[in-house]
């Protein structure tokens, strides 16, 4: 391609609330990188933390930084050592940049590498017309997966990683938290053959969206007693598998209370600080708990693309689409809590 000198990008330019549209140099790539022209990006909860410049963001994000990590685009330049990819290849990619020296990486457990750095969080991100990415991180997209779905594979990957933590076939599954990832996790649970999938929240709009996206039982725990739902579904004991996606202390507590003996819980939601837990309940119920971070590189990507090509449909979780010129509206809508996924168009 004839390489432009400059590109538009959304960046944190000063240690304060908000993001700015800037002009930045098009990234130079190294011998094992590709340059991706970005077509669509998703706004993540992480981006809202960065916009709001909360304590976590202040501790984590260097300034200035181009933000964003959920993207789809196409390869327009390749380093000389890149193999197995081609110019024009449509792609998304894993935003966690891993090291090669830790015990975990050398064992092939890339998602557990403690040296991981995130694009749009620690390194230059994808809210830009062009993104430099190691070729290793590229995930080619089949024609059946369009750019707006490609732009939400990162959060769908969180949902898939969490949902597939335990065998769900024939199981009764409780999902706490009906944000976009919780809703997609519920859809995955349904897709892989769970018996009942119950999703809880206190936000009626989100629960209505969950019911539109997947065949799930929405329960507003501000108005309804979760324990009363169990007999109404002809469940004899409690939930077999819990997927905690809210980070809410009361939700986790309710989950532990309504699990069956020997139940299994995967935790993706991040509590705001130390969270008191009644560990005796967990011991006496013989509950297994697993913390979930990111996506398995690249097994989660493989499974998720296979499921999307085989009937998993999460498109309805995208509720708002904006041109990147209107990025402020996208962030405003999302910060107001009115949205599912918000996708920005860079083309
Ligand atoms: Zn994300």
C-alpha cells in the first residue's frame, strides 16, 4: 500500500476524563508484525474506566496512549518474517501481547503469562485507522464473520472462556450480571446444551436484552426471589454451574446460596475491592471456584469461531453503531448504561 504518514486515533492525551481524536503517525512495524487497517472497533467496559480516568486507569494507563482493544480490520503490511498470512486478509486479533520467557509461555499456556501487556491499556491500541500487531496475535476471519462481529470477538472470547470453563451439557446454569459479556455467556451456555440458563441483574433493560439475544430465563433480583425460581423450573436442588459476570458482592453471595452440592463457579466479574465471602458455605457445599482472565490463546478463538459458524448468534447484543466521528455519543450512551455493545465504524 502507499503508506500514509498520519492517521486518526482516539487517545488519552492528558491525565483527565475523556478521550481526544488526534492525528498520530502510522505505526512502523517490525519483522514479525503486521499493520492492520481498522474497519470497526467495539467499546469495552475497560475503555469506560479509561475514559472516566478512575483509580485503576490512573495506576495502569500511561499518557499519552491510543486506547481500544476490540477490533476487526484487514492486513495492509507485513514484516519480512511473517508466514501464513497475506495482504488483504480480514482479521481480528488477541489484544494480550505475551512474553516468550515465562514458565507458562514456554509450557504453551499463553493466557497465563504474567508478563502480558494489553493493547489499548499498556501499549498503543486499536482505536485508530491503523494498528501494529505481532503476526502471532492475528486471528483471520472467515467470510461468514463480518467486521462488526469481528469487532466484538474479544468480549465474546471472555464469555466463551468463562462459559466453557466447566461442562455445561444438561446442566442448570446461573449467570449473574446481564452486561454484554454475561448475556453472551448465557447464549454460549444455551448453544452448548445447558438445560436451564437463568440470568440475573437489577437492570430491567439489560434483562430484556438478554431475553432477546438468547433463550434464557431473566430474573430481576431487585423484584424477584431467585430461590423461588428454582422450583418453578422443576430444578430439584440448585444450579450446577455459576458464571459470575457482575463483580457484585450480593450477586456472588446469592450464587453461592443457590448452588447445588458440588457446584462449580467461574468468576469473570471484578469486585471493586476486597469482597467478604462466606467461605464455610463454599466448603460445606464442596464448591469449585475458578478465576477467569482473558481468553485461552488461541483455543478460545478457535471454539468461538467454530460456534459462530455453527449457529451461535450474538449480533443482537450490539445495540448501538456510530461513525467514529460520533465517538462521544457512543461513549455517552454506554456510560449512561443504556447499551449493549457499542461499535464504532472507522471506514
Ligand atoms: Zn474488551
